[in-house]
């Protein structure tokens, strides 16, 4: 097998035992070191091999937790022996990888399916799974109780818009329902967790800092309501090259959403 170069990326320490990586496509992925395991959340999309990068920081056995079944979050899943993903997204893995011409098999048949509310314990790190369908039907947020961190993937965007017009997404009404449940769960947490999304640097998208926080998620829930009752302003935009219908940008407070009219139901 031809040996590939390590994935080009930069590493940042979030706190002791937790690192954020930024690849050259704008994707963020993370490494949590537990007492016996390296927990990797998402993989990015950059060409090359991911494991040599991770091995610079840990030699412990690795597990991969994928927030959702889009290529920029799972492109290197084939490098891991143990992979977790929400059951709802596993059927879309093959199509998503073909759409991005990854040129390899990710072997979703061996993925371990996750469900809402599931607890994952790796050594001294305890992670809870929250199902947040919207951006994809199987989108999940991983709450690292040990470090007080929420790894949110693209569930609420990354400080800019959440994309709700993509193939395999859930309708706005389902997104709102899941978000209400998630907000209720978060309001009982003290201290409030820090959110680490799937494209961390998008928080600076328009030149200001708009990090994912509970306030943004509350605004997103209100925006869902405005879309469903017809009071949200829809601005025609074009972002996704494979879009099958017109895309629109809607905003409320700190929240933005790119949506198709087919998803507003």
C-alpha cells in the first residue's frame, strides 16, 4: 500500500488532555486523552493520513466518534478500528463518500451505532450522546462530562449558518423539536459547557466573534419557529454546488440558517 503524507493541519491545546486540530479545508477535529484511550472526534477532510498526526500526541488505543455522516467529518474513518456514529446516518456514509470522490471505502458496516442519551465511558472520560437531527438525520452532539465540553459538529453551525438544505437532512420541524430537548438538557448543566464545533474558525466568519453558545442555539430554535410560521425573511443564496433547488439564508439574533423550501415543514 502506498504510504501517504500526514494530513496537513495545525494543533491547539483546548485544555490539558484535549486538543483541537484545524485542517487545510477548514474542518476541525479533536483528541481527548482518557486514562487508557485516545478519543478522536471527527476526522476532517484533508488528503493524507490522519493517524501519524495523532500519534505525535498519544500512543494509546484510539476510538473515533463521528458527529454526523458528511465527508468532512469522517473522511479518515477507514484508519480506525473502532468507529461510532448515529444509527440514522450510517446508511448515508457510502453515498456521502462517493459524492466527495474519496477514492476509498470507509466500511460503514463495521460502525458501532449510537442512540440518543447513550453513555460512553472510556477510562476516566464520560461522554453523553445527544441526538440533534437537522443538518443530517443522525447528527449528534458529544458531551464530555469530564472536561465540560460539547463537541457539536455542524448541529448548530460553527458561529455562522447551519446548512439545512443538504441531502439527508431533517425537516425544520424535527430540528426544532430536537433543539428544544437539547436546550432543556443544557439548562440544567452548571457550569455551562464550552462548545467546540466542526468548523471552529467560522466563528469569525464576518469579522466578529460569534461562538456557538446556548444563546445562539436559543436563537436558532426561534428561527425555526419563524420559518415554520412564514415570518422569517428568506434571502436567495447559492452555496451548495449540488443543490437540487433554490437555497435561502434566514437569520434571527445570532443564528443563521441556509435552507430550501422543501425543508420548511
